């Protein structure tokens, strides 16, 4: 298949990636429209969606030799959320919050810390 690369289209769409993840899982907007999803046969799994946001985007940026996966020798860029997205219903993905951001192996944001 073709590698998919997901991201936000700010300022046309919100920059928050959880909205894009939710849309891929449900094919609905944040208000639940259209009910059942637009072309529901195109719904994606969370695994497929996260790959599109990570490895797919790195591939599209010609940066797969540096980014996109957690692997020795590559940058360790990642976010930690307040919930396990694999264990919550798709609607709860919209409520997820980032509690930590790590860029190139260094913590650059941690919720509650200044």
C-alpha cells in the first residue's frame, strides 16, 4: 500500500492532533457528524492512524532516517498522554491531554512543572 502521512492543516484545521486521530478512527467531526461517519468503510485503526502521524510523516518529509520511530540512533521525539489511547473509546481521544513532551531525548514539557 501507499504510506499515509497525517498532520494538521493549521490554520484551516485545529493544530491539536487528537482531532485528526479521532477523525481517522470515526470519520466524524468533533460534534459526531455525520452520525456513523463519512464513508465509514474508510475508518482506520488506532495503530494505522498513529503510524500515519509518525512513520508516515517522517517518510513524507524524507526524514525516516532520523524520525518516526523509537529506535537506537534516531531522535527520540514523543509525547506522553494522560490516558492510554488504545484502551479508551474513540470519543475519549478528544479529551486526551499531553502530560510530557520529549524532543531528541530531552524532556521539554512536563505538565505541572515550570
